[in-house]
C-alpha cells in the first residue's frame, strides 16, 4: 500500500465526477471495493465510475439481486453484498465477478475481504460533517494496493481538482 488519498466532495454530482476521474485509470480485471454506511454514497460513486466507463444506461443498486452487469468501455460488474446471507453466494456467481476482462465494483466490500483480491482499490466514504446525515459533504478515502499502488501518482494527477479543495 502506498499512501491513501482523502478528498472531500460537496454533493452527489461531485462524488460522481470524482469516480469518473478514477474510472479513467481503470484496467481490465480491476476490483474496486466500497465501504461506508447506508446512504454514504457507494452507489453514487459506482454510478459516476460507470458513466466514466461509457455505460449509457442508469446504474441502480443491486442490493436485492446481488449483481448487475453493464456494457461500457470495459464490461462493468456491480456487486452489493449488503443482504448477503452466505459468502458462498458470491462464490456461486462464478466467473461473473472478479473476472480478468471486467471491472468489478463491490459495495460493502469490507464485509467480504477474504474473497477480494489483494490487488484492488478501496474506497471508503463517510459523512464529512457532524451536522447530520442530510449534510451533503462526504470524505472519500482511496487506498491503493498492488497494481493500484503503481497507479497512485496517476490517481493523484487525475484527482487534482479535489486535492486542492477543502480538507477532510
Ligand atoms: P450507499 O450506496 O452508500 O447506500 P447511495 O449512493 O445509494 O449510498 O446514496 C447516497 C445518498 O446521499 C444519495 O441520496 C445522495 O444524493 C446523497 N448525497 C448527498 N451528498 C452526497 C455526496 N457528496 N456524495 C454522494 N452522495 C451524496
Ligand atoms: Mg448502495
């Protein structure tokens, strides 16, 4: 792991734009694991990343179906393990997730760390203010591992607009 990047977004669209900037660095086989409480903005981040990857249809939370797939510059797979009963249910998805030719986003990835590849980008989103759950600012912590560490300078470059913004 190289250093984590922590950025503040002030509304959902900024979170989507930040995610789209991250998506510009995505390569086949990448896994991006999202954590943060309900309503933190995990799905919002995936929506922005999918948009950045050229997905043209609306991305909605796969909470009840576990996984949805989209066609973009790369195939995009969106997993949400919030309602997962057994780890085996993820394994049963087989080649659909964590495949070498797709990019896989996992909401609540921290709940299934054992199943995630070590080479990944962790994205943790938290409310930035103590002013209540409706306040729009979020702190987004990006922690690169493996091949993402090798891309961390590029990541820093892509996130320039946010790195110069208000701190978290
Ligand atoms: P999660 O998937 O983590 O449960 P969602 O992305 O579904 O969260 O929902 C996040 C909610 O918070 C949305 O209603 C969104 O409009 C709102 N929101 C407010 N500010 C932000 C922000 N800065 N970034 C992301 N979402 C935000
Ligand atoms: Mg969600």
